């Protein structure tokens, strides 16, 4: 009874705090501008099924793909055990699924155990890959400090979680001989063998405590994990699903059109809709492109929150490979960091961040004198060849190029800045409608 | 060679089978002009009645758009669409994957809907249909040819096999770089990089890519894009291999082994 109450209170607190934190993540994602979700639902669902659920793009690199798959499958299957822990915890029962599942129970838990062993092996290998082997994509400048610690913490959490599962199951097996009424007989694939080896010979009171340590340890670790996710790169385990669903279906080569610019140029060229209202010449000039998260689309910000910092984008970026400062992963990480900063500042209610002091802070009433250029240098944005290698590489369909393109648009259209080398190009296109300023006629080649 | 413009066709109240979109590089760059001529020769050899826009053609706007200059892009793009729609153009071919991508994927949003193919796709079709026949099979005998996927034909539009099929019709040996197809490495020119100095770094992108091609002991680097052509040629020169390794566009390789199919 006492345990049930304690469990209910802990669970409520953990879930409540997680809800509060996830609402903040949602609000931060919605700092981005509205963007219509285009294209058929079936095609989006297929992306989610193949890319997120089926991990299709992970298999471009076979070794990490197999290791990741072990962890992923174990994670998904362990949810069954988690449901049981909840039922047991709330109703004060023990291994409740044993009743309704009967003989199937051994099969289900044994499956989880075998997968957990695989997950354990994978986690240890991941720790070695991150900390012992020199894999360049894990050692780029943006991976110093918190991102490196974050990655290791998750792996350590995973090991604790697995140790708890096996302590819980292993002690249970030994206790079955001593208190068969409460600890009903089971036949688990791993702990059935390992339990007696590790825990055999211990007295009942120690075993009882250890069993509870395993049980509580597991569920507490799950609660910690859940509340850690919103602050971590590990959020991808949830957001990979919506991100693959909402990923734009357009061909990779297609840049998003800017209807506001198109319509203005059309009216300039006399191609506009003759019935359209006269443009308001006194209106404030709109901003084009994005120098901040509030000018990106919510789909871009969702992408930033879905990023697990694996660095596949950076590993294939031609600019990064040749030693330029640009790293697509860093751009994506910076968008998330800036979204966090804006979100926190808006929620602080501090009126010094308001553009119009008499109105409440919001994504449209916010000014802190900072923007994405405080995170990202011009040099990074200028180094991009728009080759789409980063877009192709991302296992969860994040599009770093879209973010880069939007920053380029802001620089050129709103700030009238950008690389000086591009001015002759623009002049040539504007005045002679051609990207080459040499030559005289487009039919010269015919003469040979 | 005589090549007619759309205006000339319109003057005779006729329409060509296809419009050859030459592009700025193909029109003005010395090296790319050779590709343009080679491709025009192939079209003639296949008996395809084609036209060009000539001086009515404007830059598609690709480099301006990718640099971030949407105004400039819209200006030239809308101008081109006006011209193309005025002539009622439906079918187009181009030897530039940047022009191809922009016209295919970006002009529709501006009201320009055309059936455009890249020249490597048309080359494959002409070979498959027997409209051009390669009779000189000695030029590439025993030669190692490696194919460099351009970003805008490859990743951007998913066209990987047509150019390879074309190359297989030659007598050479097609050798693949490790980074190919979806994983192909850029030549370094896209996103308007062609017109600016590199940002600070350890190496030029084109040299990185050229090194990969050279590591295969390739005799020929085959490309499908005028920008890649420049970048890879520069890369080969930077490694002082211009005496041993040649960089060619696919149409140049085909035209060198070409004899008009008899009776056409």
C-alpha cells in the first residue's frame, strides 16, 4: 500500500514535470514561422515508417546501423516491461502479466532479456567508439563540452537501466525458491541462468532489497531519462517520428519559392494581377530570409530539435572535408540553442525583451539584440556549395541546407551584404541576363 | 554548323522538335562551348530538329538564387518563362544540370511548365533507340573512365544511371569512385561558389575530388556539367596530370565515336 502511494506520487511528479518540459519544447518549435504541410499523407506516413520506424537511412553505414538497431529494438520491446512496472506499481501486485499471458510471459520477458544483452553490448561498443577510437565526426569543434558529455551520459543511463533490469529479474529467480507464493515460477532465458550464479547463496532479506533496488532503479531511471530528454540530443527517439512525417516532400534540388518576392517582381515587370490592390508604399519593408529562429519555419526548428548530433551531415560536407569552418551539424545545433534562448527569454516575462513594452512577450514581440549571427559566422554560411550531401546523409530527414539558404537570403536581400565576389555576378545577371560577363553573343559557339 | 533560333522557326511558322537550352556556361565559356557544339552535332547526327533561343535566352537564375538573391532570380526566371511561353515551348533539353534543375523543379512555381531532360538522358535514349550509332570503338579501348556525379543531376534529381549507361556504350572500362551516386562528392562550384574565392580551409574541394579520381588511375574523368568540367580540369592541372588524364563531358566522348546511323 505504502509502495503504491509512493509510486503513484513519484510517477505523477515525473510525468508532470516531463509534460511541463515537453510543452516548452513544443513552444520553442512553434517559435518558427508557419509553413503549410504539403503533399499526400500516405507519402509522409511512408517516410515515417521507412526512415524513422524502419531506420532505412541508418544503413548507409552498416556498423553503427546494426549497433543502433540493437539498442532501438531493445528499447521498443522493453516498453512491455515498463507497462507491467506501472501496473505492478500502482496496484501493488507482482509481475501482473504472468497471469493473463501465462506461458507467453516467459517468451516475452526472455525476448526482452536477449535484446537487453545485445543492447548492453552495443552500448559498451558505443562508449568505446566515442571515447577510445578516433572517429572524426565525434571530435569536431561543436562536439566539445556539453554535447560530448550529453552523448556519454545517455550511454551510462542505458547501462544503469540494463543493470537494473537484470538485478530485478535475477534476484526474482532466486527468490522463487524461497517465497514461491509471491515470486511465482518463471523461466527467463538470461536471468534464469545468470540469476542463480550471481545472486544464489544470498539470504532472503538481501535478495528482497536487491529486487526492489532493481525494480525501483529501473523505473526511476526511466523517469530521469524522460525528464532528461527535452534538454538532450537524445530527444530524437521521439521527434524522429514527427520530423520524418513533416519533412518536405519536394525534390532536393528545389528551393522554396518566395511568393512575396515573386509577386513584387511580377508587378514590377507588369506581369502582376491587374486587380491586385496597390502595394502600400508606406509600409515597413518586410524582412526576407532568416537571421533568427523566428524567421525560420517551424519545420526547420522541429528538425533542429530532432538532431542527435551524429555528424553524418558534417562527415560528407565538401566544405567541412576540405577544412572549411562550415559544419551542417553545427548550424542545426545552433538553431536549437538559439530557440532555447528565445523560448527561455520569452517565458521569463522580462519586459526588456519586448519590442512593444505594453504588449506581452511573444515570437512577434521579442527583441534581445541577438540573433543567429551571434551563433553562426558569415564564413560558415558562405562556404556551402548547396550540394545536398548533408540532406541526403541525415538519418531523420533534417534539412540543414534549408537553414543555410534562408540565412543567405537574409544576408543578401535584407542586409544587402554578402561576399563581395558575388557583386560582379549579380551585376552581370541584372544588366546582361547572364552569369558570364565575357563574350558577346549566345550564338557565337555555332561558328566554332 | 548552322543552328536555327526559335525566332527563325517562328518566322517560318514552324516549331522545332525540341528546344536546346544552352545556358550561360555553354554559350560563353570557351571550354563549355566545345560541349555545346559536340551536343549540337549529336542532335544533327540523330536527325533531331532543334532550336536555340540565342540572345533571347537569359540566365536561369540558379547562381543568383543559391547565393540568396531571390529578386534577381525572379527577374530572370520570369523573363525566361515569358519568352518560353510566348513560343509555346514544351520540350527542352540542356547540357547544364543547374539549368535543368531550375527549369524542371523551380519554374513551375512561377508558371513555367516544361518537359525538360538533361542531355545525358537524351543521349541514352538516342543510343538505346539506335538513332545514333557508335562505330569507332578503338578510341577508349582499355581506357579507364570514371564518372563524376554532379550534385544537381544526381542528388538533386536522382539521375544516376542514364549517364552511366551512355558511358557503357563506349569501349572503355567504367571505374567508380568510392563517393558516387547518392554519396557523390561535389566539385566545389555549386551554390555560386564558382564566382567567389574559397573560404579559408586546408584544400580546395575540386582538388579533393580530383585526387579521388586520380587514385583510380583513370584516363578519363567524365562529367555532365560545365561547372564540374571547369573544376575537375583545374583540379587535374593543380596535380599536373593534364598530360595523362583528360576531363570530358559525356557528349564529347560520344561525338568522338560517332557515325550517323545510315539512312537518316
